C-alpha cells in the first residue's frame, strides 16, 4: 500500500470514529506560514470565505534548501489527517498526477455562482484536506514544485513556487476530480494539415465530371453529392467559390435542383469566413509575455481590413499539438496535429497579417503572412522563409532571452497567467524588456517588424515613446495591426498630465444626471477610473478603489468609478452587492456601440478598460495609466489632508 492510499484509508477511519473537527491547528499553521519572511507570499483573492496565497523562493545556483516554514506547513497537513473527513496527497516522486483538475464552486449574490479550477500538473506536489463540522465542509489545499532555469547571462537558478488555499463557512462545494487530461479540453475547431490537399482533390474530381458529359444527369448528381458528403476538410470562401464553379449543372428537374441545393448547403458548413471590411472586437493587451498583469486592459479595437489575401504554406518541427493563431485582428485559430514531430499547414490569411505559432510546451513565435514557404522549429525558434520573417524571428529570439528571468519575480500557472511576487524586481525586468523592444523598433525602421512590437506593448509605452515611433513615413505605418495603436495614441494626447479636466454628462446610480465638474476641481484630489462590470479585468481595479476609499476616508481624496456598462441595472447591482463604497457614475448611453461614443469617453480618448486618471485639486490632470499596487503607492505619496 503506497503513501497516498494509506492517508486516504486513515481519513476514512477517522470519519467512522467521529473524530472530525474544524482544524484550528491548520488555521494557526497557515497564519504562521504567511508571517514567515523565508518566502515571498501574496494574497491573490479577495472573496468572502476564501483565502488564496501564492508563495515563492528563488536561489542562485544548483541547489535550493527547503524553507523551514514550508516544512512546518507540510507537517501540519500531515498531522491533521486524523481530523480530516477526506484527504488527497500526491508527491512529484510518485509519478504523473492521477487527476488533472480540482473544481470548486459556491453560490454568489451577483452572478448566481462562482467557479474555481485548480490544475494539478506533473512534477507538482499536492495536498488537500476536507474537514467537516456540523455537516458543513471546509477545504485546505497546498501545491508546490521546484524548477531550474538559466538567466540571460548563463547563470543557473532554482525556484520553489506554489499556492496555498482555504475554503470555509460551508458554502463551497468540491466537485469530483477531473480525470481527463486538461490539455485536451479545448473547443477550438481542429484543422488538419492536409486540408489544402483535400480541397485540391475535390476540385479535380468535380472538374473530371464535366469531361464525362455522356453520363446521365442522375449519375453525375449522385457522384457530386457523394463527393461532397465525403469531404471532411475546411474551405475558405475563395476555395468554396472555386468548388461551386466546378459542379455540373443539373437543370433537368426540380427534384435534382433540391438534392443539389442540399449537398451545397452541407458544403457551406465546411467554410471558414475570411475577415474583410470593418471589424470591431475587444482584445487583451497581454499578447506578449512582458506585460504587468496589474496593467492588463481590454482594448476596444476597430479594424478596416483590405481585400488582399495570401496563401501561407507552413511546415515545421514541434512537440505536441500546434496552434496557429491569426492576430490583429484576432481570428479563429487552427489546430494542427504533428505526425512524427512534423506538421504542415496551408491557409489563406490577410496579406502581411501577423500570426503566432505555438505548441503545448509553450514554445511560440510570430510571423508575417506571405506567400514564401516557411519552415519553423519551435523548440529552438529558428525559421527558414522570407528575409522579413527570418529577421523577425531573430529579433524575437533576442527578447526571448529575457523570458527565463520572469521566473525570478513571478509565478506562471498552468493557464499561462502570471502572478507577480516581487514587484520591484519584476518592474526592473519589464523596463529592460521595454528598452529592448524600443531598440528593436528603431533597428527596423525600413520594414514591418516594428508593427509587432508596437501592437503587443503599446499600452506600456509613454506618449513620448510612441510619438517617436508612430511616423506616417515609415513602411509599417499602415500595417493593419497598428490601426488601434494610432487611435490609442490620438486618445492619449487628450489626457496628458498638465491638461485641464474635460467636463462631460453622466448619470449616477439613482439615474440622476451629473457632470464630471460636480466632482473635479473643488479642492480634492480625484481618482477617476473608467471601467465596466462585464469586463473581469476591471474587477481588480474595483478592489483597489475600495481599499483606498476605506484607507483615506475623511481625507481630501475623492474616488469616482465611471462605468461604460450599457446594462445599468447590472452595473447598479454589482456596485451594491460588492459594497463599492465610493462615488459611481456611468455614461448615459444604453447600447453597446454608443457607450464608446459617449461624451466622457471621447473627451479623454478612452479605448481600453480599465483606465485611470488622477486629477489635482485645481482640476488639472496629474497622472495617468496607473493600476493595482502602483496606483495605491502613488496615491500614498499625495499630500492629502
């Protein structure tokens, strides 16, 4: 009997003897662990009855001594098994995780329910204890791992990182562990690498039917519908038109026309619509790795797309399933299953469009869509193709050399999200990355490469940095990816520090018309935050606004949330249920498109959320672009009275 089954059996015995109780010693052990200065710890959730903390320790060299604080916490989990109603223990040395996910949920007075997911990765240690008191469950969990990496200077490092969580008050429900491999739980439309061949084969077969004009119409109709029924690939709009042009005419009877129409309808289901014309969408600004999670924004991006498309022909080496994702604008991604480590893809994209190729190991590189056959090796980030793409990948490799150092300051979870543990060190690394990206832009003013570095990081650049590089005489100026960047730059000019505030009409939670001049320019410092309830990235902004409202009550600081929500009832409900104890306004518009054209949004050039503007007591703009801890730190420096 192995260690895990022994613990599970012991827990079951404890339940039968009625030994279960609320684990006061576990609560004490957690508080002691969090108070220790041996590891960096961070509270990463602010929900009622839930505690979640990330922790991290980094050491230079080939060894890392386990912190005594973690050893004591592990001991508390082990010694509390006799009190637990159930237990799950897994160590990395025991082999692959037998389960991939843990799901937990509770009812919520705003959304109806809140659902959480914890992924258990191979190489990770995991502990979970369930306690029961008066029939109500409480869950305590711990997971951690030790990894090695090398920094840009070739120095070895080791890092220990993990997560501790606690669910109490009996309002949470733990669902059975998910056994399926979570990496396969994707709903993307699969695209096989032989779709182009299938299209060409179907085209040739239909062309052949026109030669055999001696056949009876019924025979040709039968063969045509069979060919369509057996087609299992994907087509672009242009490819579909080419196929339809080869279908023999069947005008002999209404019945034949009905059967043909049915077959063509089925063929339409295999068609991918190409983007063209005017496209509006919301996109995250965190496409690149070097973006502070606290600064994540959702950008209201608008594109006017041209009609020029190009057939990309991509082959390469990769480990695991490959995803090809067209970007700026974002389009449906393609999944390719390598055969023997090799993959191939042929697709129609916008001419010069940026697209990213990734595999399940986290290898990734970006390319420009052109007609020159391109071969890539994702594991070592090499490419053979056009001169532009070869230069582009070389530039990306220089930036990628900084990526391992993210491990010093942040934790990357299984979903690819980063939690910053050392804000000061992480900030220095982001500054290094931004300087390098600006340098790469300046080294490539004669080609399209700057379009990528601007499109992936423009919200982190200052107005001055953008003004030096957004030049209409540059070859990348009209690249489709930069259309939202130009709009953002123009909006940024409207809210530069030193400018007087711009007035605008709004409504409060009671539906009464207000103006920004009712709040700004009356002797108070004002923090104005543009947000919307349906945008989850803005919720963390509400957290910091609420904290500041409580910390500076009675001071000459006024905090105002300005919502872009079209659904005013939902906005009011969220403000009330979350007890957001500061001033709240909303744009008057009640439709999704009109809110971005509202007076307040236009006055300050807002095109991403959340956005924060700090005003001096006289109403002039003092600071912009702050979020999270950087916002609270700056407010802490203001001479409040």
